């Protein structure tokens, strides 16, 4: 009321509305409204001394507050259940905009959105706080995962559900937002989300800004963070750089935090009543809602859509996309075994024999396996399934130089014969079954080294048992003490009979 008195006093002195607003520190519209209320109340300046602030307020605002749902000269609208609205807002991802859409669908003649919010705020009595930041055009793309997921029913009979994670990316200048559902937050899905974001944006920003999640940053550091190699390769393919946020500095990624909140409310809140049966259905629903968010819904106080800001502000500053999208690849450090093979995902791939016992780097995709030594590619293979078999290039072999760290086929046979006749027979069988005898080095060396733990007698008995039952499961035979059981097939001191035409006991079972 002190400001009201100042406004009326300055007005009576002949001062203009704008000058009054500047001196009082309020908007010109508020000054005009105050003068209108003062004149409508039949008051004149100067006020008498017996008019207190309480009485002045009552006379100026006598027509206001007649009811939350009424306005002077307007009919009363259908009143929402504000308690129910308040309860719904306590649920995750539900906003007043969603509840107003549901309310107006049930009551077409109800309050408009602004009045709906005004009435609820008057009932609830609290306001939210917002935060803003400024970003250069085409500079940064903020990326993160939403904290909540979308349930997907993967088995209709049992009702089993699996949570789909939501990858979120947002451009700093235009606030253009992208989201994608993935099954995990692993490296492959993380990079796949980036590739989808670049395609949706139609360009590449100068910087990628993730937080210090382990999938992106191996070791967080303020000055020199260690980036995952596959993630760095992806950034190099698109000609961009990675700038993780500072550890324990949430303000560095306030943009994406706000975008995550927007996605959770705009997407998850609207999808809460829907049931999905595949990841493709989730992404189709997300794409539909993102179109509405980016192209139809203007940014408040700017009155322009995110898509328009993207085309006008970010697009000229973005880098062009490469001719082909990035193909996800993983890196691994392996040591070449004495049989000049390295193991990748339960399969063995050959390298040139001169790199035996050398540490190499392996880059593998869904289709290829490449092996590097000091930055030079020394072998390449087609990716095979993890069946514990060998993929060997004949040029990688050197039959005249098979003495790898002192081990040869002859030495393996000699060591096996020293343990016992059954062990020698088993090793010979393993070596003869392989296309290249060197491929049996691992299994034979494993058998020979078991003699240190179990002794020659038990190992030879286990080899006899392994030949009898068919599979070469000598390890499980020793672990389960099956070698101690007497054999009913032949005397223990007789050498096993090996011939391709012998059917064996399994034929008669």
C-alpha cells in the first residue's frame, strides 16, 4: 500500500505513467491499473488520515477474490478438483500442462491454460524457480541419460517387463532436443544415441559435453580426463571434440539437466498410460512427441519453436555430417599366445607367427576384427561367433619355424608320453583333429600342466576316462574324481585302442 500511495501522489502531481513506473520500480501497466482502481473506488488525493492501509486495500480490491473460480462479469467455469490435481502432480513426470489437457478434454468450456495455472497456484501457494544460461551457436551438444526409464513388456504370457533407458541430447543455443530409447546405458548404446542425435540435428557441433560417466570417461580429471577410446574414435570420425563437465560441478551441465527434466515430463508423463511391447514402439512414440516438442510447441517467452531456432541459429555454425555414419568398434589389449592366435569374445584369430607373446591392440566391430602392433595393422579377420574355434590365415603360419618359446609338436608329444600312454593318446587325438596342429597347442599344454596339480597317475587315468566317454572333459573328470572309478572297458595298464572305424560305447546306447 505504500507503493499505491506513492503512485497516486505522483499522479496527482501531473507526472507521466512511465516516469511514475521508473521511480516506483514497477511496470507501467501496474501503474495504470492502480490509478484505475483508485478512481473506480471513488477516492481522491490527498487521502484523509483515518484511511489505513487495510481499509485502502479493501476498497481498492473489493471486487477481487470473490472466489477462485469467478471473475467480475464472467460466468463461473467448471471447477477442477484441486486436491486431485495436487495429488497427480506428486507423481513423476506429470505437469500442469498434461493435467490441463486432460481437464479441457473432459470440460471443453473450462478454464484456459493460463487461468487454470493461476487458480492452482492460488490454491497451492508456491512457485517454481527457473535457471537460464547463454550458449554460442553450434557450439555444444549436451548429452546424458534420463534418471527414469520406460517399461517394455517383453513377454505377454508372463507379463515380464524390461526397462528401456532414455538417451537425451540438447543443443545449447537452440535447445533442440533429441531422445532415444535403448536397452542399456552401455558403450554401444551410448554411441548409438550420439549417432542418432547427429542425424536428427543434421550436423555436428563443435563440442560434446557429457558428464563423468564411466561409459564416456575412464578417469575424471579437471585438466586431463581420460576418454574411452571408442568414444574418442566416434568423435574423431565426426570431427568434433569431447569436453566432459568438471567433477562435482552440476552447473556445467545445467542445460542437459533441464532437457532431461523436459523429456521426462513431456515424454514419460504422456506415455505413463501406454503399454509397449518392443523398443521400436517406444522410439516411435518418442519421435512423435519430439516432433510436437521441437516443431509445434514454442519456447515460452521467446514465442519461437526449437526447430526454427535450430535452422536460424545453430544450422549455419554446425559442421556437415560425414558421408557414412560411425560404425561402433571396441578396443582391447591382448597378448599373442604361443600358437600365434589371440582370443576375442571366445574365438581365436591368427596373427603372423613372429608376433608370438607380443602385446597387441585389437579393434573389433560387429563384422570385422583388426589387430594392431604399435599402430600398424598386422592382421584382419571377419568376425566369427564365440564358438571357441580358430580362424587361421595360412600365411600366418611358418611350418619351418614352429619353435615358439621352446615348444614344438614333438616336445608336446614327448611330454605327454612321459605322463602316460593315455595322456599321449589324448594329446595325439587333439592334434590330429585340428586343421593345423598348432591350433591344439593350448589344449595340450593345459593337459600337461594339470600333472603339477594332480600327478601323473591321476592325469593319465582321467585321459583314459576322457577317451572312453567321448568329450575331452578331462578337467571335470579330475574335479569330480571320476578318474578314481575303475574302468570296465579295458585294463588300466593297456593303451587305448584308437581307430576311425571303431564305433565306441555311445553307438550302442
